[in-house]
């Protein structure tokens, strides 16, 4: 089995922020989970460096677009490393390997008869790098995403025959109802298709910062087609000496709702035109919103990824993003809410469970997990959870899967209170061995499920539990006998 997951590539016209971190972490959780299942995984992220948004920002700053990209692309690469993303490749659209393969695919679309020369006139948003249809325009002539005035533009350029793919796209959505998820995003894309598709510009005649059109080098390829093709081009040169296309294509895309139209309409149509298989799936997520929330003691009133990671570590940020807001929906976040989750759930529930379990095995059994049978009431809590988590993550339901796993953390804490191992130890009760074994084994199984979400903390805990593998394991699949190690607090309490 192979699994290919992507983030969108990020514009290099500004600093990375929490929204970029959110999408990257989501894709990373899926990549790590599928690796745990023993699958062959390729995870791609990177930067989008051509087009008008980059050229305009460079002009404002008095630098070349190349200089702007060279300044910001490393910061996006650093952000991926800071959030502990395990991406296999970081693509820049200025890479020669990308540009060459873009030209090859665009030439194929041209040769297949899906491109013609014409004149386009319409309302244009320079920040989206997109012409807007009449149904998309807000308040007279404003961009629905950026809320800025649109400009009226007329261009002689090359066109992609998007309109001829209306029926093929409707058929795709009909035959594969889960092609775009969640369902309400699928319905948005389908509504856009059904209102009638117009042909779209494939090139820009006035812009020089882009990939040259292979048969008309005086024009550059429209940035969105260049950018979308990154998912395909990267496999051709992302691993030296190997073309990974046959091994990993088609991809599972993770993206935000503001670029739904390009990915769910333009992209599959363009792939059909090039006779390339369409993506496996697209998961469209919402926004993390922060408005008018009270401040936290440690973070003030911002949730800047750098500040959070510096203060609390990357795992805490990774956990909070998918615990607080249901993935796929818009939702409110706040620094105070982050701090509360950190203290009550990460430090008190999970960190405390880890320390109690290790210390009780250390105190009552000299640090060696006893050989015993799991008690039925604890085994029942774990029955089917690993399968549920796999099924949820197959649908990119990151929040629901995390909720299911966190139920195990709470059940194990409850089990400690119900069984009171400290009392069993005083009474030399033979039940102590099954209880301690159940806690150590439950903590191991739960921690393996949590590993994609919080790889650093869970990695340290698994080491302390004597677990070498990071592959998913059923509760009760490992017996006792292993010696437990030392563990510093996973999530130190706030001072």
C-alpha cells in the first residue's frame, strides 16, 4: 500500500503563520499514521513562488521576485521543521525540475487540443491571481476572500477549455461521492460546476515572472496551473535518481476552503486534459478564528506558532489545533483556551497518567511490568478503538479520531481511581499485577495511537515503556517482563 499526502504550496509574499502550520500539521498527522500502518508514504509541502501576488510584493519591497522567494521559502521550510513535520520533500516552484515538468504537462494539454488563443475580459483579484465570475463578486466588485476592489482586465492570451469538462466533472462527482470531503464542501464545488463552466486563462501576456509557455515563450503559464502541477512534478525529481510517479500517484490533498475552486474544479479537469489520473481525494478544512478572546498568562493575546512552540513545545500546538476545532469546520481558538487544554488535558490527564503508571510499576514491581492477564473491564474500553481510529483517519477526521483516543486516556485515569493500586499494594492483593499490567499496556497502546499527533512526547514515553516500534499495536498484544525507564514530565505544569 502507498499513501501520498500533500499540503498546498504557500505563497512567498509574507511570513508563515498559524494557518500554514495548521495545514502542514494535518498532513503530517496523516503521513505519520499511514507509516505506522506499514504503508509506503510520501509527504509533500513547499512554496509557490511565481505569479502576480509574489511579483507585486517584490515590487513593493524594491527587490526581485527571486530575492523575495529566497528570503521567505527557507522560513516556510523552517516552520515545517519547527512543527515537527516529517515531509519527504520540500518543493519550490522555481526548481528547474518543477518548471521542466510543468512545461511537459502543459504541452501535452495543448497537443490534446484543449488550448486555444483568445481574448479575456473580466473582474480580477491580484491577491487571488484569479478572475471572478459574476456570482462570486461581493458588494458591486469586491473579492469574496480578500474583500479588496477587483480590477477590470482585458488580455489576449491562451485559454484552457474548462467548459468541455463540465460533464466529465459532474460524472466524477457522481461516481465518487467522497472525492471531495467534507460533504458540504463537495456540494459547494458541485454547485460551482453546475452553474456552468467558462474557459479560463492558461497564460499571462503581461507578467514575466513565471514558467514560460513552451510554444509561446513571450507569455508565462498562469500561476495556478503552474502551482497545482507541483503535486505531480515533485514525484518526478523529489528523490534523486528516481521517478516516484507510478509508485505514489494519485495524491490525497489537504487544503483550506479559500482554494477549493482551483483544486476541486480546475485541477481535476486539467489532469483529465493531460490524461493523468485525478487525485484520490481532497479534504477541505476551515479556518482557525481568533476574535475578542481573553488573554493567557503565558502567551498574551496571540497564538503565534513560534511563541507557542518556544514556550510549550510543538506537540502542544499540534494537539491543540485538532482538539479545539473540529477539522473541516471553522472554529474559534484563543490563547486562554490553549493554556487551559495544556494544563487540564496534556499536563494533568496524559502527563500525570504517564508519570503515575511508571512510578507505580517502579515502586511496586521494581520497574518491571508484571506478566498478567488484562482485566475484562479495561479490555472492553479498548475493544475496536484502533479500528475506529484507522477508519476515521482514512476520512481525514483528525478531531474525531483524537477524541476517540482521548477517551482511552480518561478511561485509564478512571481505572487508576477505581482500582487504587496503592491500596492493593498495602494489602498484597494478587489483583495488583493485572492492574499494573493493564495500565502499562493501556498506556502503550494509547500512546502509539497518539504518536502521529504528538511525536516528540509520545516518542519519549514509548522509549520509557521499552517500546522500540512505532507501529500501531492492539491492546494486550505485548506481555509483561520489560523494564521501564525514567521519564521527565512530558508536559511540565505552568509556573
